[in-house]
C-alpha cells in the first residue's frame, strides 16, 4: 500500500475552524430578521444562535462558520425567557424552518409585527401612525400543504426528505415527514416518497460526487389522499424505474420529474409528467380550485378565506368597477372580487395558472365578470393602457423581489383610487411603497400569519392617492 498523493501546490486549503467561544454564559442581545439570537462575544465576534430569546444567558457549543457568519447551538440556557413554551417538536432545536416555535404566540406576534413595521418605515417611509392589523392566520400545526425538501441520508444511511440542520452544514438534516407544521397528508406523502426513493437506491445530489442525484422534491397534498410530486434531478434519471417503483401505491398522486442544470436552481419551469394527474383540486374558502403544474395552489390553504375577506373589505369595489390583479395565480382573490360585482382583469406570468383561473371562474359562474391574460406585469399593464383601459382598483401580488418603479409607473397610469400591495417579503413590499411615489400614501397595513413559528408574515399595504381620486368608471 502506498501513501496518498499530496495535494497539488495550488489546491485550496481547507478552512480553519473558528477559535472557540470563551466560557459563558453569554447574553442574547437581539433576534435577527430570521428569528435567530445574536450573541456578541468579548472579542466582538457576532454569533447567531437558534432557539433562544432576548435576554437569555446561554452557554455556546462549538462555533461553526457558514457563509461568513458564525453560528453555535445553545447547549444550556440560564435565566430562560418567560415567553418560552414547549415547541412540541423533537427536531425544533436544530430546524431552520420554524425558528420561533419555542416562543409563545404573543411573543412571536410582538417580534414579527415590530420587525415588519420597522422594515416598512425604513425602506418604504411608512409612518408609525398608519393603522396596522394582525389578521387571523394559520394554526400552529398541520397547516402546510406543500413542502420543498432536499434529500439526505440519516445516521443509518436511510434516505430522508427535509431541510438542512442549523448551525452545521455537515449535519444530516431535518426530516419533514416528522414535521408537525405539515398537514397529515403532506407528512404521509413525504414518508412514502422517501421510502420508495430509498428502496430504488436514489442518491442525493452532490455536485462533486453524485451530480446525477436527486436535488429536491416538491410535494403538495390535497387532503384527500391525492397530491402532486415533482422530483428535481441534476441529470436525466431512470424514468422507467421512477414510474414503476415510486409512489406506485398512490395512483391519485401525480409524479413528475425535472432535470436541472448544475448551475441552476429548481424553478419548476417544465416538469415532465411520469404518471398520474398534473393538477390538484383543493377547497379554498369553501369552493373548489384547480391548480395545474407549474402553477401551484396555496401552501397554506386555511389562510385563503381571511385573505379574501380583507381584500374585499379594504378595496370595497363598487358594482361595475374595474379591478386589475397582477399575479392572480389560479384566481382565488379574483373570484372573490368578481362575486361582489367587480369586473376583474387577472394577469399572471404562468400560462397554466391563467388556464386554471379561467376554469375556476367558469366553475363558479363568474366568466362574465372576469378576464384573464398571460403576461409580465410591466408589459401587461402597457397593453391595458394601449387598449384605452383604466382601473379603479389594483392588486399587486409580489414575491421575494419588488415589482419596481417600471411596474408602479404603469399602475399610476391606470389612475386607480386604491392600490393593494401583497407579498411574503416586507422589504419587497416596502420598496414598492417607495416606488409608488409622493402622490400616494399608505392608509393601512395588514399582517397575515401564513407560516406560524417563522419570522415572516404576509404583508399587505393599502395605498391611496394623496390628491382626490378620479370618479369611478365602469368596465364592460
């Protein structure tokens, strides 16, 4: 046997572990935007610590450097916060999915409302005096009907589907089939999927050693035993084996696959059907909605009802008024607005979502009050203006990025009397508030808890013009 060859002279050296933290306890000074505690060591190093609260005194485990930041577990807590509760989850201490689950609902609400209001003020100039409503949200458990899971092997070598553990990237991971936040149907589907993929011998994706492997699985359950599953691979998989052996005992679940280039993220642009349906039908606020890939039904179905109620209440459309909804998806808000007499134009980038919205409107008998079109926001708004159309009310559904000045300019040109911004990122919504310009002011804020236990709230901001609005129009 010969010794291993030495690395080449230009090979990068492995990173050195950070020096250990001095003996504790150390005070948690603040929680960051993600809900993790921040400890400042005597040498001024800043360490993020999951599962703690402000004011607690913690003894730190080994420091781990992740993307330029230091992390550590709290292996002991002195002076525990009076807001601590039992997380009722055996993975909570290491799970990045619900970083506030160990705190009481009241404490979570205070932290998140304060954080979101500060973000709206800092990035959007929204004054403190604007009324802010914490809207009815999801329960603590059993609310997530969709999961995006990465594959990993546990300590016994069994394939699981879940999330990376905090704070170390080399830890096995969090098994989402045991996650109490997922609906029972989603947990069962994740467990069955992981079992079948393990039996098939599927390898987790590793760009250096197994680039052909499974990168992620997107699972959505419909609550009745059906669902949709999309498997993202780093290279073309054995489709015949997947079709024959994965979820064969679940014929009501649609199975799809997508091959993702190594340098790309899985965006589910063109998932290829292998077996079963390519759509779900799910009850949202008491009525059925169809969602067809690559469109998705809402991750938290139980919050659709409260959201529809507040949108109709805040916009208060008069019969015949024209509402333009950008990012309409499969149409749950469009139909709620049409049902009170508005004429709704829904716009979405995904063709499947628009087809579903048309189908759902027909099922509800609301085709006379709805019109849906495919397009990117800025171009679609320009087409409306070129057609001579105006809008009395506008709804902008954002994602993690703001729409920006170009879209907001198109919205202003429609001369609406009210604009409602909705998005999961308070920062993106705040930047769109700023992009609306000095002619508009925030009249109301709404925060909806779609993801209990996390640091995030769905953010709604109602904008009204500073000057008197134009007279309402009608739309044929």
